[in-house]
């Protein structure tokens, strides 16, 4: 069963990079070593009969040449879910767990007709990062000062949305008193109690609540000051998020979308796509933050690029009339009119390119406006 590994062209870490990885330790010990190492990676990928892989900013890399056996994976699954063999029969399952000095989410699955086992492990910070250390602009950090309304954090998968929300929540937690409710799948970074009471509810088959919608429905009766909805996936959750925002608390919600306009279009479509829904969204919305993580030129870290829309009378009017295409010109400062708290992804990408922090191809892949990016980089080259 080693054919896939023999033909693999994935690079293997050098001995120096590897920091004396414990090849003969248990799988849990090997995972803990990686989690506590200085290696830069977002995920650990483990396939039965293949070496442990890391997803680094520039791509996948094998930790060693030693394949992981089925017995090792079964032992690891036993640690995170004693009932794993039954759970894995139907589909993959997720588990968030504290492993001594690290917190992880493991997605465990079978493949090749249930002949092989695998898992993907995402690591989370033990505590939220400081909000001012994420690379957000001040207008984006100021969303944490809001006390009501709806803020959408959007972007593709794995672009740091959860990290940003956790940092915003902890900033609120440090600066004012109240009840913060999060609805997550699964609970990722644990928020310590500071000035606020923190209720982190997990969505899932054996979690605290069956769905994001039901969690949001429950939240209204739990006297929240701030509510986090981990992901708006369906019409019911979108409608409840808006209803919550209209009822008084601050609602922070994440949404999968490539750009600010597409995110708002998706939100309105889920709400029902009518004039009353557009008007309600325009009145409740306080801002949109769109994120992208780009690998550094050295490949040893990520840089955050953002697009921000903060509501003002012009923005409210555009959303009311569903004129989402006009938002792009507003964020770009068309006509020389600068709107405070609004900027495009292209402006952030051009800054990173000027500072020689990222690759032009990665910037081109991350842009939310390819034509505008072409114009902006052509103007930069002309200067």
C-alpha cells in the first residue's frame, strides 16, 4: 500500500527544519511535537500508509519518510472519540479537543472504500490573538466597539475569519461588561472569562444545539449583548441573524463569499431578495469585512489583506436599492471621494506588493476585482 508515497513529489522536511521530530513516538506525541514546534503551518494531514503532511503557506510538505500505520491512527482516534469506529461508518466526524498545550479540531474519515483511515487537524490558539496584532486597519478593529447591529465577516474557507471574530470577541470581553454567546461548529478558540460572561455553544449531532438556526433562535431568550454566528449557511439562519441584530445586540456572523458585493448579494438572496428585506438589511448592517490570507515571499508566514465596508448614508442607499455593483466604486474612492472606513482589497494588495511582502500571482488570485487590480498594478508599475 506504499505506491502513492513512492511516486509522491511532495518535499520532505530537512532534519534541521524538523527539530528532531520523534519518529518513534506515538502519533499523539508526534502531533504534539508539531503543534509546539516553530514550524509555520495551518493543518496537519494524515493518511494511513503515508507520512504526516503539513499545509504550509507555500504548499504541502512531508514531515518525515515514515508512514503512519492503521494501528497508530486507530489509537489517535480512540483518544479523541472513544466511539469513533461507529461514528466513522456513516461519514467523517469532527472533534475539538485540548491536547495538553494545544487545542485542535480533527476531521476523521475513511477513504478508498473504507480500506484506509485519514484525518485533517487544524490547530487553534489557546487564547485569542490580540486584535491589534492581526494586521487589521483601525476602522476594522473599531467593529469591536459597536454595541448593536450586524457585522459580516466574509471570505473563502481558511482565510482567518474565525481568528478575527475570536479576537474581536475577546477585545469586547476586555473592555465592557455583558453576555457573549457564540454558536460554533465546532467551538474553536476558547474565550476566557474577563469582563463578560462567555457562553460558547457547539453545533452538531452531539453538541449543544442541532443547527446554527436553532442556536440563534435560542440566543434571543438568553439575554445576549453580543452574538456570534459561526456561519450563515441557509435562509433560516440569515433571517434569524437579521432579526437578532434588529432586536438590540451586536451580531457578528461569518459568510462564505469572494467579495463584499457577493457577500451582500448572498445575504439578501437568503433573506428573500425583496425590497423589504433589502431595506431591513441596509438598516441593520454596520459593516462588512472581507479577508484573504496570502503566503509571504519567504513562504514562512501569511499576510492578511482586507476589504472593508462601513455603512454610511451612501452605503445604506445602495443596499436599499440592491445596487451592489456601485459599492465597488465607493470602496475604491471613485471620483476622488474617500469614504471613511471603506477601502478595497486591491488597495491592501498594492500596499503588500509595494512592501515586497507577497507574490504578484498570489495577489492576483486573492483580488476581489481583477480588472481593478490590473489597473492598480499597471499604475504602480508606471510610477
